[in-house]
């Protein structure tokens, strides 16, 4: 067994810091890489060492395999953690690490290739007896074949690009007249986007839930699942909120889907942390959708209810250690919810809101975790993902978790850039969400309330904004002249100032 002493984190932002936090706990040295746009990023300051790898565009920095390998060798890192996005599901990178004798903290290049190709993934699951959405076996070779399949399974159907995933290169077909043109359009879109025009067809599942299972497998054949994450609150294939347990789940279904997830992983000899995505329909039928061969953005909710540090497990597995727990040792304790905070302007079609963060005040208190990376004075680069932090709360029950999330979102203050915090607060107050009555169409179905078009919050907002401006005034008087600072009586609340000290 090979103890890892130094890890290069081939990523930026919150996930780079998240990985380094565990490294520090394990007394593992950390190596950061950074682009031109990230010289002042927090992950650079958090690491033991940091190396410049190229210009701001990811293609020249965080995707620059040659440069990253060069830095790994120069810094004598034993392993590379790819985080999510960037090179995390790049088989060529995983292979290159192996060639250079560097441990890639993730699964084998072979399984990355296999699961990256959605037709291969689907076929592997059919062979393993895992339920998949009714549809084609293999790719469709002609428009004639497409029409035949549709006769069998019925309309509507989804045409999906084999090289796609996460909603890219998908087309919904509702009428027979559109089949031929949709197959052609999907093909040329896939060819342009991925250089691969293979497509397949699935029956369209109406209003499904997106429920995924976390799995963990070591190099010795032990595989466990760490239960589900409900990820149905999404807009345009971008997740906004995740929770575990899923409000839809029953103990029986959980056991069955958990078993299926473990079998799916074992069928492809999976090693490491991975996620099996399922669609679940209204009758609680479940279907394998995709497998993600990386650590996911939403992993903290699983960590919170199971008590397992997934990054630590990834490192142990990469070292060749055996999992030191079995399936029957694992429990889901209480309820966890994650809200993703994006630097986006909901009033301007969710355009990224780049710019300088003026004030940021993270929520604290019982059951609250934030995974972020921005600080006061930090300029959010335009080149990367607009997600600036994740707020994760825990409660003994779902109701307690929702109340705690509502409270934590209230405490979360970010000025200088627009964020999704307000909209997240509206979800926490949405009656359907509170009832657990939602699926993948939640955002569309609750558009009016979630966009604040009903104006019910406006008077409350005025008071809160005014109080916050008052607070900012006081802060600036602290920084400009310490001596003159006397806490003024609040202009907004008729409570006299009391000095408790
Ligand atoms: C589907 C589907 C309905 N039927 N496949 C979207 C992301 C990609 N991973 C697969 N997606 C879907 N595939 C069939 N056969 C509906 C979706 C879908 C969706 C899935 C999960 C979460 C949100 C979604 C929003 C719209 C559509």
C-alpha cells in the first residue's frame, strides 16, 4: 500500500479548497495550479504550493494536460485530484497520469471511456440487468430504424447524443412527422459539439424525478452505496437544490435502487467514488440514466447524513486501502439540503454577474456548512463557472432542515454581485417544495412565485435592505475612523442601544 504524501489539485474555486481541507486533515501536502485570472484566488492561498499553468481560458490552463503533468512532476506530487468538471472525466488525462506514475484519484481510464459513452453505458446496464428507459439497444443506424423503435415504444421519445449527457444534445419528439428531422438535427448537433454523431432513442418519461445514488468502491471488490440524493430542482439542466433523503423515497425502493446502484458499479468494475443517476416516474419505476465517474458538486449532503468524508475515502481507495465499513454499517441520519449560490442575475435571464464582491457574510450556527471561495474584494472571473458557494444544512427532520436553510439564507449577505440567494429563499417558502411535492418541472411550474412576480415580499425587502445599508455605513465608519465609531441607535428598529459589555 502506497501512502499519498502530496496531492496536486487540478481544479479551482470551492472544490479545490474542499479537497485541500481533507488533505490538510490527513497531513497531505497540497499543490494548487492557477490560471492568469486566478492569481488572487483563495485556493492558491490555501495550498502549500501553487504553480501558474496558463492564460485565463480553461483550454489553456485547467485543461492543459501537458502543463499540469509538468507541474505534478516538478512539485513531486504522488497523486492528482481532478475535482469535478475540467479534466475529471477525461480518460486521456487519467491514462497520462498512469503513464507518468502519478495516481489519478478517480476510476480507470477504461471505465471513464465506457461511462462517457452513453450508449455503451446503457448497454452495460442492460447486460447487468439494471432497468433502463425503454428504447434502443446500441445506436440507431438509420431513420428507418428510429421509426420502427418508436412504433414499439410509442411517442413521445427523447433522442439523445451518445457523447452528450447532462442534457446536452437532447431532443424531445412528440409527433411522428418530426422523427426524421429530429434525428438529423440531433446528429448534426452532436457531431458539431462532440465530434461524434451517434444517437439513441428512449421513451420520454413525463415529469420524472432525478434521483442519484452515491457509490464507493475499493480496489479489493468491496462496493457500497451511500444512499440517494434528490436533484430534481433544476433549471436548464443546472441543479439548484439537492436534498437527502428524497421526499419520494420509501425504505423498500431505497433498498432496491441501492442494490441496483451497487450492481451497476460492480458490472463495470468501478473503483472510487461515483454516482448512478436514475429517472424515477410517478409510479416509482426507476430507470438508469447515466453514471458520473467523479466527485459531484452535491456530495456534501451525503457526507452530512452518513458522516463519511467522501474525499478522504477517495484518497484511501486510491492508496489501495480497503473500505473500513460495510453496507450494513451505513445509516442516513436526519436530513440534509444543499443550495447552490450562483453569481447570476435572476432578473436578467440568469446572466452571470461578474464583478467585485464588496461584502460577504456567511451564515453560521448549528447545522450549517458553506463550501465557497470568494472573499471581500475578490473579483469573480468571467471565464469559469458562476457557482460561488454551496450552503449545506442539516436537520433532524426535513422540516427542521428547511427552516434552518431559510434562516441560513436570511443570514447570507453578498453585495457587489447579483446572486441566486433570493430565489433560493423563495423555494424554501414554496408550499409545493415544503410538501415535498415536486419533480424536474418544479421551476417552470412555480415560475411566478419563484421569480417574485407576485411582489408579496417587497415591503419586507425594503426594511431588510435599509437595515443592511445602515450596517454597511457603520462598517465604513469603523474602517475610516476607529475612534469616532460609536454604535448608533438603529434607525430601523425602535430599540435603544444597550451596551452588554
Ligand atoms: C430524460 C427525460 C425524460 N425521459 N430521458 C436531462 C438531463 C439528462 N441527464 C437527461 N435528462 C432527461 N432525460 C427520458 N427518457 C427527462 C430529462 C430531463 C431532466 C432530467 C433530470 C433532471 C432534470 C431534467 C429536466 C428536463 C429533462
